[in-house]
C-alpha cells in the first residue's frame, strides 16, 4: 500500500429515533448522554472523528424528523422541523446496545440546552454517520489539536490508537475542572490549556502551542477541530510551514456568533 494512504468510506444514511438511557455530568461543561433503544441496531462508526446529525425536539417539544429524499433530507411539511446539529459518536458498544455522546454545555442553542436538561426516557433523532475518513495508520506521530467540542473525538482516537503509536494532544478547555482522564495504549503526550473565562474566539492558546511544537524527524499527521476561524488559522500556519495538505485535517466544529443550522 502507498505511504500514508487515507481511506474514505461511505455508508447508507440511516435515520434513527434513540432513547436516553443515562445522563452523567462528566465535568462542569460536559454532559455525557448514553443513548440506546431498538433502532440503534446496525449502527456503525468507523473513524474517531465521525459525526452524526442529531435532531432535537422543535419549539412544540416534538421530534419532527426528516426522511432521506432525492434532494437530501426532507422534513414533514406540516411540522416545525427538529433542529439538527453535528455530534461525535464518543463510544459505541454494539453488544450492550449503547451509544455515548458527550455534549459541551456552552449555554445557548437547541443542542446545548437539550443536553443540559436530558433525562432517561427522552428521545432524539440521529442520522448517520454518512461517511468515515480513516486516517492512515503509518505516520510517525499524530498531533491532535482541539477545544472542548473536539474532546470526544480526541478521547475516542486516543482510546483506539494501537500501542507503539506516538501522539501529542493539545486540548483547550473552559477551565481546569473540565479535564477528563484520557486512556490510551499509545505513547501519548497530553497538554491541557484553560481559558479561565476568556471567550474561546479570543484565545490563541492552541495556535501558540501548535506553533511551538518541536518538529520530529519523521512524518506527522495533524488533526485540528475548533471554532472555525481558529481551525482555519491553524491550517494556514501548517500550510506556511510546508506541511503537505494530505497530512492535515482541520475542521470548524462551531462558528462564533452563528448557530449551526444547515
Ligand atoms: C464533525 C463535528 C463533530 C462535533 N462533535 C461534537 C461533540 O461530540 N460534542 C459537542 O459538544 N459538540 C460537537 N460539535 C460541535 C457542535 O455541533 C456545535 O457546537 C453546535 O453549534 C452546537 O449546537 P447548539 O444548538 O448547542 O448551538 P447553536 O444553535 O449552533 O449556536 C448557538 C450559539 O452558540 C454558539 N456556540 C455553538 N457552539 C459553541 C461552543 N462549543 N462554545 C461556545 N459557543 C458555541 C454559536 O456561535 C451561537 O452563537 C461537533 C461539530 C462538528 C462539525
């Protein structure tokens, strides 16, 4: 196989209604919700940064879910559509029939507000993952950079990394109490950065840490997920340093000042 060959996988889109089984406040700004129910059967997620569309109750408190149509998702015409947002499948246990999603409690917005009040027995819609980007496993080092919204993907990636892999994780959080224990068989250097009240858009902690990260002899893959302007800036910084495009995946996970409706 070629050096550093990533794989793109496509999956049929399946829309599910899932039930809340358990809710646990992991840290001040992170609510863990365990989902299950008969429709979880067949769920599959192949890459740690996969995402699903989650659908939340509309203004009337109802789930008005779309169906896949020839022009994409089609919502029922006679109901206010359920707001949808992107979330990471943090951990899936097919044998137990459980899917964990970790929600950042950032305040505003249907997803964050739903997560803050989530309770066993409630339902929500889930679509996908529609595709997976499986990063090549033959890099000499993996550099994972992200804010709290990226922590589910980073945590999952570290858990799934094989022994012998070298990784550095640069993680920015609202405050020190939001740190989580992250487990890995890989050789991992985790560095935490806390904003302590500074708005995420004004912070340059990740940018600075990434810029200061010493290069290594071999090849590094860079995965970045944060507020979209910041993710773009970090990608540009790597581009300017001559890092090949295929060695970078930088994604805006949220947009300052805009809701994420699409
Ligand atoms: C591929 C992918 C995977 C993701 N995985 C996760 C995940 O596992 N867990 C998770 O919590 N999030 C995740 N996100 C981010 C999440 O989709 C967004 O934060 C989303 O905007 C939250 O929706 P909302 O309804 O709470 O707020 P919205 O209605 O979208 O936004 C309302 C307001 O809140 C602001 N806002 C949105 N998110 C944040 C934030 N994190 N911090 C501060 N202000 C914010 C917006 O700028 C806006 O002003 C992921 C995003 C992507 C693209």
